[in-house]
C-alpha cells in the first residue's frame, strides 16, 4: 500500500543543519576536503538533493590519521583517566538522547527509513550502546598469572596482563544504520582509549556529521575522533591501506571486506575486524506458534526494508504449514504502508539509493526469470523515490541467486521442507553465517537446533533482537570478530603480559 499526501517538513533546526556546507572533522576543526571537491547527498524518498558534504580522499585521510596518531601518542587523551573517559562517552549519550528528534529526522531523510523507527530504535539503541561502553571504560582489566618456568627452577615471578588500546583505528561504516553503526564503532574504541578516523558511507553521512558536533560538545579532545566523508574506493581504501593505522574495523559487503583484508595485508598487517553479509535462515518448526512466527518472519525480512546484514531472507517452513505461512506473510507484506519515511504512517521507506533499488530489482528479476514466483511484490514501488515492493518468492531452487546471494532488500524466499534434520543442513548450506532463527513451542528442541546452526547470532521465537550487551558478528564469510558486548573490547585492545623476577 503506497501512502499518498505530502509528508510533514522536518523541524527548522534539522533543515538548518541540512542547509550547511558540511566539512570533514580533522583534529577538532571542520575543514573542507584538500581537493575542494564536494559530494551531493540525496533524499532517497524523492531522488532530490538533501545536502552537500566534503568529498574527502587519501590526502584528507592522511591528515586525519596524523591527527589521530598525535592525539593517541601525545595529546591529552592518553592522560585522561578511565573514569573521565567513561564520563565523556556517557555525556555523548546524554547529548544524543537530548537531540533524538533531530537525529531521527536526519536519519529518515538521509537513509529513507521511517522517522518513527529511527526515533524508536536507531537513536535509542545508539544511546544505549554508548552508555554500555561508557561503563566499560573503568573495567578493562588484566589478570595476575601464576607461572612456573620449568627451565628456571627455584626462581620466583610475578606476572600480570594489561589490556591496552590498540592505537589508531580506522572505522568504515555502511549506510543501513548510519548512526547506530557509528555508535557501535566509536563506543568501544573510545572506552578502550583508542583514537579514530571514521569513514562514513557516501550515501548517508548526515547523522555521523551531527554526532561529530556532539563529540566536541562532550569534551572529547581534538583529534580523538576524526570524521571523513567521501567514497569507499578513495577515502575508504586509503584508510584500509594506511601504514600508520593500527587496526581497521569494517562493516559492509563481503566483497569489500575481502579488499580490506588485502589492503591490511599489503600495508602494515594492521588488525582487522569485519561485520559482513548474510543470507540468514529462519526456520519454522511444525509445532511453532504461527500467530507469533508469521509476523516474526515478516519482521525478520521487512525490518529496515530488508537492508540488514542479518535479514531473515531464507524462510524454511514445514510442508504441513507452508500454505498458511506463505499466505500470512504475503498478507502482512501487502498491508505494509510504504512511502517517504517522514510520513507519520510510514512502515517502509525507499531503498537507500537508485543503485540499491536496481540491485534488488535485478535479483528479483533473475529469480523470476529462473522460475521463481512472486506471491506478492516483485516490482519497484510507486512514487518518485527508490521504492521496492515487499516481496515473497516461492518455487525457488537452492542454486538460484535469490537463495544463495545477499539481496539486501525486502525480498524473502519461502521454501518448504519435510525433514527437520535436513532443514538444518539446508540452512547451513551458505557461504554466510551471520544470523539464524528457529520458531518452536518445544524449547529444548529450539536449543538443540540453535546449537547446530552455524551462525553468530541465533534467535529462538524472536528475530532482530539486539542489545548493547549481546555480541554480534558472523561465522564463515560473515566476518571476523564480534561487536557489542564484552567481546567488542577485544577488538580494540592488545594484551600485554608483564613478568618481573622477584
Ligand atoms: P554496499 O555495497 O552495501 O554499499 P559497501 O561494502 O560497498 O556496501 O560499503 C560499506 C562501506 O565501505 C562504505 O563506507 C563504503 O564507502 C566503503 N567502501 C566501499 N568500497 C571500499 C573499498 N574498496 N575500500 C574501503 N572501503 C570501501
């Protein structure tokens, strides 16, 4: 269902921010790109210009890395106590919360997602993550270790470990949750005492830039967080290849993840963490509560317009319930109110860009031409923006690209199965291993299935449940390392073992 009528305007302060000629944040100063080039930002609901940002490239990355290195080595950051560090991150969370409306509007206009969803999920999750990480700043502990040293009989030692910041971190983030991904990256880096060069996605730079102003207001010293807007192939690649970056944290496609690994290997063997693609299986067992599983499966794929690396894009349903589930999810899809994210009734906005709209439609067309059938959807949506109809595909085959590849759009393939053991093997038959879900009333069975699924995050009788305390990341080609939770600290620290002979 496409919403008609003009959506309300954003608040004047949001518009005033969009109207600025945005610059890069380097060493506490907002500066234009060295090349002077600019990058136009588009509103995906209309295809019209939203704002303008600097087009940073390798020269700007060089300046930003230099600033981050200086801030790490000799700036005040290294002398800020862990308690002060925690307070600054907490203050940033408070400031973000105080500006929730503005951030929700910016995110909706820039990314296309419903303003209401950004206000209920993206911004509060970012605030929560920052607070969670603020708490860790004072709790990054080492161990004392009893050691024996067999070749030094009689000698006595005192050994302990420290966890120290890894140093200058390059962080490259995608466009699907622009603010939240910035928070996932910045939170643990700041809590552990690293300094950062953040390269935001060219499609969606607005909320990270606004956050940059709050970072300054929170008292985080100059050079600790530097923000670069620009293209992946230039600014992003320069950051991944920079010899003075100690670690790169990347979220995006598996394809680009492999380029990041190559760049790290060919430069200085910097540490790498990756949160990449997925093709997540969602399994409805025969005893599942369908009243929960059907809307749950719809949410699994249609949340954020399917632009989630953990989207439940392969839906496996026992043959005995297949017809009912397909009908239910198709009805759900048809009822979704699609339109500009600023519309108060919007439940699904546009894809982030024309490129993504074309890509998603390309996948659908390839599936349809190979014999799949769209029970609902299968077309670009109405309106001048980059809309795609929520789509339910049936009659797919395992070798089709709609089953094997990440579509990153609101397209689910519903596949029947007969045998429970066989469906687990089919679910695991993927190059990815980010997320998976199982729906069942038999909770023991749910745990048994969860154990067999090769994925970093498994949900039982729910989907898309995120919390700052829960580690997130993938098996197989879905990534390296875990973000959020205690695990995230490991990505940003080095262990040092110190031994003294007594
Ligand atoms: P998508 O295909 O969904 O846009 P990408 O993986 O291309 O996802 O982009 C995620 C992030 O990676 C963005 O910030 C983008 O600018 C950046 N990026 C793209 N290509 C490269 C590259 N070759 N090196 C480093 N970063 C890149």
